[in-house]
């Protein structure tokens, strides 16, 4: 298998959350003219256990697990077909997170679903959605299935509003450029959001707070600094509608709030996954847990690998040196049976209560 310079990889495990990720990935691949690969990864347990979301695999029963994976991939492929995208289907055996990290050398983007369960245990144990963005060698988009209250989230066919968290770290700067390229591709508005500390925390010693005039002066100063940093981006994308915004308080809270009114949130990751990320307050980790829209993460390893190999930050993930897929243990391209005609629509209704809007929008896009 060759290097896939213009390919998206999306993971599916039979859950509604993963089918929602397939829908988003296929929609984006259709818009951008990219290749879509759908992968189902599994590992055989040493005891009888749940293989995927709804089936059981007995000890060492590779054939049953393989058949389950093919069934799941057939449904996922039907979703891609409905979007007008011809997808390649792959089965991979091994630890899911480790396999995806290895495969991340080879793709422009990985898309995964977030089941929305959240909580301390899930983040400490490091599920795919929480560990992969911290360790991948290409950008990762995490698609939420529900909000914190359990409401199933709607995804739009057309991305009109993109927001990016701005900071001065090298991965934050790369996230900014990635967000601009992504927004420009869609013709979307880009909001660059900078979260500043609580102003009371920077007041002179012995002073509990600063008055409104001083607060406005400080916020204007932060905004002026942001506008100066944004000048190169305005020059690079002269036709892109870019807005700068400075808010006081937590970056996680600000970006989570922004996810309610934007179609995609872009953020850089310092690579603090699992329990470390929880303790040190990783913005990407916190955002993934609570955002109500897709979170586009630019991982630290992606930026650092590119710097190490090329001495410059690459324009796209395709420039990061790859690991040939034939060298990734357990990767197998498979043909899957044709799903029934109504499978894709039935799944769409389940994963998105407003799926009829998506179907009509897609028809308009094709006409």
C-alpha cells in the first residue's frame, strides 16, 4: 500500500458515535475531493467479552470477530456511498489506540467519534477519543455524539463558521494556520479566540479587583496584540473573513461555549493525554469532553515530527514521513458486502434527529 497524500482515515466500531464520525468524514471528503478509508480495529480477548458494540466474541474466535468487523464496515461504507464517496475498507487487529497512532503517519486526517460518556474513569483509562489526539502524528477530528445532557447533536453539511483557540505555542500557531486553511477551503468565517486570565488575578497586590475602565484598557491591549499577530494570516488569506476575539477566563470554557455557535473548533494539543492531561488541565482534553461540535486537534507530535524531519513545519500532514501500511502489523484491506438500500438512511435517522435536513442539503449540493 502506498502513501495516501490526500486521504482521511475514519474509525468505526459499530457504535452510533462512530457512524456519526463516518458521516462527517465522508461529507468532508466529498467536499474536499479527498480519499476516504474506513477502518475497523479489534483485538481478540483472552476471555469471552464484548467484541464490538452489540455482539459477543468467544475466546480466540477470530473468524467471528472478523465477520463482525465486515458487517460494521458494510454499514459504514453505505453511509459513505450515500454521500457520494467511494471508500476503502480496512480491518486491523491490535490495540485500537496504538494502531491508530501508528496509522496516523500515513494520513492527512483521522476522524473518530466520541461516545460522550465523559467522566474521570474514561479519561484516566485513555479511550481512543481521549488518547489519540494527544499522541497522533496527523491532525485528529473528534465528533461528539451527544452533549453533556445526552442530547444527540446535529451536524451540518456545510461548514460556515470555524473557531480556533489562539496561543503563542508552536502547536498553537500551527493550529491557527490549519484552521485558516480549513475555513478557507469551506469559504467559512474564521474566529480567532484568545482566552486571557481572570483580570482580578493580575490586579496589584492588595487590590481585589480593577475597575471597568482599567478592565477595558487591559482587554483592548490583549486584542491589539492579537490583531498584530494575525496580520500575516490576513495577508496569506486575503479573501478569508477573519474575526479576532478576546475573552476573559478559561480557554476550555470559552471554546466549549464557542462550539455552540460554530461548526468546528480547532485547537492545538501539547500532548498531555490521559491522567496527566486531566491533572494539568489540557485544553484539548477538556474541550473534547464538553464541546457540542467537532473538535479539530493539531497534535504536538505532528508538529514536532515535521520539525525534526524537515526542519520546518509542513503545510499539510502529507509532508510528515510515513510508515508504509504494509509495515503496520495487522492491516488488511477487505471487500465488504453491499448493505441494504435503506441501511444508510436508517443509521442517519438514529445518529442525527435532523438527518432529513442533511439529506435535502446533500441533494441540493449534488444538483
